[in-house]
C-alpha cells in the first residue's frame, strides 16, 4: 500500500513500477474526476460518473473509497485485489490517507509505505511545477499534504522520493 502527500510523486513512482517492474500488480482506482491530458480509462484510472460511483458503493464493490482534496471521489475496486491476494500475489494500491485507514481496518497485515518528499519546500515546488490545477485547487491540495505529512508515523515504512527510479526500486524491494 503506497500513500504519501499530494504532489510527492506517487503517480510517477507507480508509473515507473508499472514500466520496469511488471511482476508487481498495480490496482487501478475508480475516480469521479475528469481525465488529465494523456490519461487513459482502464490504465491510469477508471473514470466514472458520480452515479456509477454511487452504484459501486451501494453494491459494496469498493475495498475503500474517499473524497480526496474535498472534491472528487476515488476508490479501489475490491474484486481484482481479492483475486490477486487469493492467488498468493501482492497488490500495490496508491491511495490517500483516508483509504489507508480503511484498508488497515480491513487488512491489518498489509504493508503501508509512506512516500515522503526530500523536504517540505521541495513538495511545494513540485506542486507548483505541476501547474495543471487552478490556484484554489492547489491550495486545497497543499492543505491535504500538510495533514498527510503529519501522519507518517502511522505507516510501516518510509521511502524518500528524491529519485523516481530509486524510489520505485526501494518499493519493489519490499515485495521480497
Ligand atoms: P490525482 O487526482 O492527482 O490522480 O490523485 C489525487 C489523490 O487521490 C492522490 O493522493 C491519490 O493517492 C488519491 N487516490 C487515488 N486513487 C485512490 C483510491 O482508489 N482511493 C483513495 N482513497 N485515494 C486514491
């Protein structure tokens, strides 16, 4: 389970894992937010309508879900994860702190990895550099990041994302 503050580069590290470590199975989340340029349905996310998300919650199809940054909903489809675990495999979930707390309750044996920035200033810099969100949305995400940074002690281990390849390799090494 990989979590960490917004803009720390979780998505980039997970993309690196997908590219160079295909033995690691990565969960594809459902989200109600719109695709960013280059994002593909079924690959980066399952982009669904709010109605479809409601239906999935009601049908208990999500292992966990949360409203992230006070705007859109994100959740982990349960069946694919259960299938991988039942076959003796391991699953990588890239989720937010609220999701981590839910998964911890459901699967106490899971390994929770905190992806940390080299420093807070670097996190703010990465957030600005992203430039895909309007200022108000960026402020919301920084507020979330501040709360998430404070939760590091809830995790089993921390990986510092100074270098994407290194962070991905450190993460995969935990697969052992
Ligand atoms: P983004 O919109 O930048 O792709 O993701 C925003 C945040 O949503 C990230 O912090 C990411 O960890 C979180 N997120 C992505 N998928 C899930 C999910 O399935 N469940 C939860 N709880 N959070 C998720």
